[in-house]
DNA sequence: ACTCGGGCTGAAATCGATTTCTCACCCGGC
DNA sequence: GCCGGGTGAGAAATCGATTTCAGCCCGAGT
């Protein structure tokens, strides 16, 4: 592996000059030419480790996501990656598995590795601690989930508004007993989506205690959705529709429904977040489409501004969701 | 950010001693204790960039995969990640998008970044060039796909054997006109799977020209599977079953079948590779299960041996696939 | 009592790039 | 002919850890 000194020797100049050629210093054209030729024949590319050490800034950003198997997060990751690549940053993807300990270990690595910045979809609202990074001056952007009390930029979707719209859509379609499967009590996303659901039902004069009796908290995973849905179906007067707060739980809920021999349009299903291959499988599913890719792209762009030194006040970007109603127009009747 | 010298000063020792405490050198218990306390109160963790520069080896490995949206590769990635974490390596995930240029750019980054090693699911069999890395002494393990003429370790599935078994299974079920949708002509995976399919049909005395007429090459993506399936269905005598060489193309094929009003068990569908949520959706789909997670884990483990300096001769690990027949037992009739 | 050896230590070199500091040189103006 | 200003280039310091090297101390062996 050729070093800068090898190139310098081959070109008959000092290492400083070689560095200047590649970093836009002032060098006479003739010398610059010699350096470039030498670099080419030696196949030189600067050692990024040494550069990072000297400049105190890496060309790597970290992306912490809770579940790489979830298509929502893979789409988000692609958005981050594409944005990062535009400024020659590489992305280290860290899968925290919704596990706060694992997440903290990755945060430590990011600090020790002196990464240029972090995009974080937090594993927990209460327990994720981003202060260490912020303290050390490492730029951080929260995405999708906002850890409580974190002084960072954030890019979110309008969870509450989207959930309210979507639930209202179910009501318009004629469903009356709309249950809800939401995520863990701690997460900002599950709370906001629940709040939107509640708002829509209240607006339709559904009493609070009915709502409470028909709400289940699960874990944002397939199994949790399955169990919660079974519970709801076992009620004395089962619901005639359900609002499910994320894509994976919808898959579980669908399984529970199939086992119970229940299907749309007699039963309304609304998923917050795109269910993979849903259009193929269940054209009768309504979904709230989440701009996952754009979320990632926006977060990475924001992060790059901070890395470049922007001192603007902290900002929160909120992207709109969009409702994709099911194809069939029939209601529950 | 506390440095090793800060800790040394606080503990009243030299930086060398601090380093020895953390890297298993011989230090008296009493001093080691003082160092550890100082490190704790200062919140010291060694700067990995500096360490990498000095030791000439990073604690990061690269994972190059062609499509992060494909659940097969996300499962593989998790396997790599879990294995890597056991030895405190972090994983940089690079999504090459089946694009050889993008892949080459990532390879350059990996070299400049002096990563400890690479796990590569190559974008192309012919055009992916791993020699630069090998030449510079960077350990590389090919996974799932083997680039032609690359002198590297590899972890693969037994594509041909799995495909042959699976096709034979369709024949046993009573299907007679079994078509095939495979991947791009260049890829090792699509060629091997096609070869397995062919072997099974030949074994059942199906003439070669029939086979050739009922084989389509597509691009391993949903759209390609859809188009190929439509072509096959438009034949004068359409097939009564299809062997599809990867999971995403199966999704496309299923859509084409649904649009044509065709469904199992009248039509046999065999997917090479698990289709996400298939069990929920299409219990009547047979799949060849691929051990994606284990593939990643094995590759990362092998890579770590090489990083640790193992000089064993190059090896190729082949993992077995397993056939998961559809639930219903009825045949085509 | 003297030497030899083994275990700890700290000073200093090292990794490879960037960046400051210094100096030589050239040009135009007085 | 002399002097300032500006420019280009090299020597050397620097980033923060690891590692070599040399020295020191202490105990054991003769």
C-alpha cells in the first residue's frame, strides 16, 4: 500500500506538497502534474485512518436502527445511505434489536471510533441516552422516534395526525367498533399513534372507557400483533375493525384473523406503515404509507449540515404520511 | 474526550502503562487499579482511530450485499453482525444495488479505510473484482455468490442440489409441465439453480428443447418475475407448475398468476428462497428454505479466522438447503 | 557479597496523513 | 540598488494510541 511519502519520493517533492495536491493547496501546475502521475502509477489512495486521526473527523456516520428485518427501516437505511454517499460518507449500520444495552454498546463504539455523526432511531424513549454523544460534540439526528429530553435534531412522521386521519377513514367507511393494537407504552411512536386513534374516536362520540377496553399494547413485532388481535377477537362483543400501529403487528393480526375465519371487507383493517407485499396479498387492506426513504434522506442531510458546522437552532422536521385506502369500495355491511 | 495521556497523568504513570493495563501487558495490581479508577472517572475509552493507525488493523469489517430490501440479505446481515460482535468488530453495511460500479466504489472505500476484512455477496460473477483487496492482504470471504476466478474463501448454499430436490418434489406431486424462472445469466446462483432444475427434469425424461423453451432469465427482482411469468402463461400450452429461482421473483410470479386467475394446487409453485410472510399468505407455496442467517454467521466466523492470521488453505463451506413443502397434500388434478 | 535474570516502567519511536512555521525566491516600486 | 509583499515548498509538529528498547529493582543462586 503506497503512502504519501512514497508518492512524494517518486515525484521528487515533499509529502506536504502531495497532500496539498489532493486537498486543494496551492501548488504549481507542473509539480501537481508530476505528483498526480506518481500517485496514479503507485495506485495511491490516502489512508483514511491516518487522515481521520489528524483531522479529528472521520468519513463515517453511524446509523442505529432497532430492527433490520423490518422493511420500514431498510427503506430508511437506503435513504440515509444515498444521502451520505453524495458527500462521500460511508454508513455503519448498527442493528440494536430494540435492546437498550446493545444500543449503548453501539453508541460507545461510535464514540470510540470518532464517527462524524449519528442517525438514531432510538430503541427506547425513556432509556436511550444520547447525551454522551451530544456532550462530546458529535452531531446526532433522531429519526422516526424521539428520545425524551434529548437535545438533538429530529426527523419524524406526523404520527398523531396520520393515525387520526386513518381512523376517521375507517369510521367513514361505516365501521363502528374499531379496536386498536399499538406499540409499547414507552415509545413515542406508539403513544402518538394511539393519541391520533383516540382523537378520531372521541370525535365520533365513542366513550373513553370503550376505547380503553379495546386498546392493546404490544411490542411492534409479528407475535405481539397476533396475540393482541386474538385477545380482541375473544371479547364478548368483538370489534368490527382494527387500527394496527405498525406493519409487523399487522402481519400478526392478519394471521389471527385468518385463523378466526374473518376477512375484509366485513372486518376493516388499517395498518400504520406499509405491509410488505400487501398489495399482492391483501388488496383489501388500508395502509398509512410512511415515507421511510425520505425520512432517512432528510435525517442524513440534516446530519451533514451539522457535520459541516451549521449552528442553526435545533430543528424538527415532520414529514406527512399519506393514506392508501383499500381498493374495494364496499363497507362492512 | 479523554486521551491515554490524560489518564496516565491522573494516575501518575506513563501512557505506556495505561496501554498495558487495557491490552493485557504486565502491570502490578496496585498500579493497574489506579489506572482503572482514573480511566473510569475520566470516562476514557481508547481512540480506535489512533489504535487502527498504529496497529495497522481496524476493528471494522465491511459487508457488501446487492440488495438490502431483500429479506434474504437482511437475515444474512444479522448473521454477520452477531458473529462480528462476539469479537468486538463492527460491521459497515454497503448496499451495492446489484451495481458493479457502486460495488467498486465501496471496495475502494474499504481499502482506503483499511478495514479488517470483507464479506462480499458479489454483484456480478464476471465483473466483480476482488483481486485488489486480496493483493493488499485484506481477508475476503465470498458469500452466497462466488465471483469467478476469485481466490477467496466462500460460504455458499448447495444451489444445484437444492433446486434438483425441489423440482423432483414437484414431479412427485404429479406436475408434468414445470417451467422455470431463473436469474441473470451471469450469476452463479441462477446458473446453479437452473442446472439443478434441468437435472431433475432430464431425470424424468423431459426433452431438452422443451426445457429450453420453458426457461426464462430475469433479474432476481419482483418485476422480472412478474414479466417472465406472464410470458410463460402466454405460451400455447402453458405450464402447470413453475420453479422460481429466488424469493422476490416469486412475489412477481404470484402476482402474474393471481391476475390470470390461477392458483394452487391446480398450479404448482416452488420458490427457491423463503418468501416473506408466505406462510400467512400462501400456505400452498412450497419453498426451498435458505439458511441465510447461518450463511452470514459462517462467513463472518471464517473471516475472523483469517483476520486472526489463519493460513489454512482456502476453503468453501456449503450449507444445505431444506425443502418446506406446502401444507396441503393435494396434487394438480 | 556479587552476579545474573526476570519482571515492571517510562522514554521515545512509530503508524500516515495534515498543517503550521519558516524560509527562499521573485516581482514591482521607489 | 534596496525593500516589502506575496507565493510556493520543505521541515517539523501533531493527532492518540502501541510497542520497542533500555534501565531499574529485587530476589535467588554461588
